[in-house]
């Protein structure tokens, strides 16, 4: 059976920074709720997209049906080239204030259509 992986980069990045802050007890926070309420992030945390792809999809290329990463273009477009080089099919959407929920909804609609097939 093929493995299909879909990642919302914005939420992964934001929540990863929060969880790392809790793990490191930045500003003395003890749990994720404190990190959310106090807006505490570990700004040194980053995602290793190659390891993420391997963790989610495995290493056997014949088993990978698809790996997609959704997100908003960051200031430097080379970021998406890097992510693609790690095995993800990238789909970007322009980000504007208050539109994050629309991106998530769009992702869910696309997933539903794929699963429908």
C-alpha cells in the first residue's frame, strides 16, 4: 500500500517552536498552555525536512505515493526549493492576515477529494 503524507508547514513550524520552548523551559514555562498564553517560542528551533520526510514516509521510495507540504511563501523562495529537494511536493499559497483558516480549509478539501478517488 502506498503512503501519502500531507503537512501544513505553518502549524508544524509554530507548534514545534512552542513545544521546544516547553522542553527547554524557556522563561520557566512548564507546559504548552503557558507557552500559548504567554506567547513563548523557541526561536532557535528548526525543522529537518529530510528527517521529517523519512519519518513520515519511510525510506522505501516505491512505497511513497506522495508527500505534500502546504504553506505560505517565506521571504526567500529558496526555502521551497530546499524542501522539494528533501522529497516533498510543495504547494504554496499567499498568506494574509486572518486567512490561515482558509488555507487549512483548502488543505482539507483537497485531502477529501484525494481520498474520494
